[in-house]
C-alpha cells in the first residue's frame, strides 16, 4: 500500500509523462529475481538513486503504508500479481491511473500493476 499526498506528474521510463492522483494505491509485484523477497522489499523500502523498476520512479513521492505478501512454492500461470491485477481492475472503486505501470513485461493482459483506491475500497 502506498499513499500519495498530492497529485503530480512524473516521467516514468518508457511510459513517458504520467499523472498520479493523490490518494491510496496498491502495487502488485513479484520477487523471483536474485535475493528473492528480502532483496526486493529492501530495495523498494529505499529511494533508488538510479530507478530501474516503475515503482522506483514513484517511491520518492509515495509513502509505504502497509503491505501483504504471499509466498508460493511455484510460479502460477498467470502469476498471482496478474490474477490480482485483473481482479482489482474489475472491482468498483479501483482503477489503474497509469496504463501499463509495473506491467511492461506482462503477457496476461493486465491494465497495470498499480491501482488507485477510492475511499473505503479495501
């Protein structure tokens, strides 16, 4: 979970100039790379000096307010982050403010892996 205090615009990698509204957000990600979950959480808890992932661009403007994690024995198809993304996209009170954010390599049709939440959505 992330909180953004006020609307702003920001250039995010190949996505270009993106507008982020103020409010609460859910970011869906995985940690299958080197170092696994511990390394990914440590990375995103800091402000990246050289942004790599889309979330790295957003982090200087967003406070981490909470999170959930699921550890699975094998990679599901679609991965859980994609299943959750598609569920959130269909849920009233959730929307993807930046198309493709966090999902540039997604092959399962996710609109994004970042969702804005209207009040009292989750």
